[in-house]
């Protein structure tokens, strides 16, 4: 895997971060610093992307009877999941699966409407 240049790495991390549900619309200075630090620490970009998707999906599929979580305010929220994936890497192709599941969890399709086959107007 070829290393990603520092500005491109940070930009890619921040782009996915601000695009996630429940995250700020813009990254702050601390988020930009952390994105650069992840690159300096040698954390592979696919690992970071997978961690952001996995943590966001976990939040979205929480049981509805639990109290709602506050919005994510910092890229640092994802550090434990980044460490988790570094310890136990995800299988190939799993990031694509996470992306699809997060999309589905964020934009649920309307429930099927059962049509009544009985005509009441006759």
C-alpha cells in the first residue's frame, strides 16, 4: 500500500468525518490536528475510514429504548474504534459493507404499505 501525502490524508479523514451523521458540518482546529497526527503515527487511511464508518453505524443501530446519544463533537470520539481495528483488522471488503449499512440506517426506506384488497365503495 502506498503512503498518502499528509495533506491528502488529513483531507480524506476530515471529509468522511464531516459527512457522517451526527458530526459537525465543519472540522475544527483540534480535528485537523488529530487527522495530521493519525498520519504521522502511521495509521493507515483505510483503517481510519473503517473506524469512522463502524462507530457511526454502531450509534445508528442502537436499541431505540436507550436514551439518545449526544452528537459527536470531535474526531477524537473515534480513537477507541481506530485502536480496536488496529488490533483486529476488518476483512477485505468490509468497509464497503459498512458504508451500505450506514446508508441504509441513515436513510431507512419507508415501511411497506399493505394495500387493502377489499373494495368498500361497492
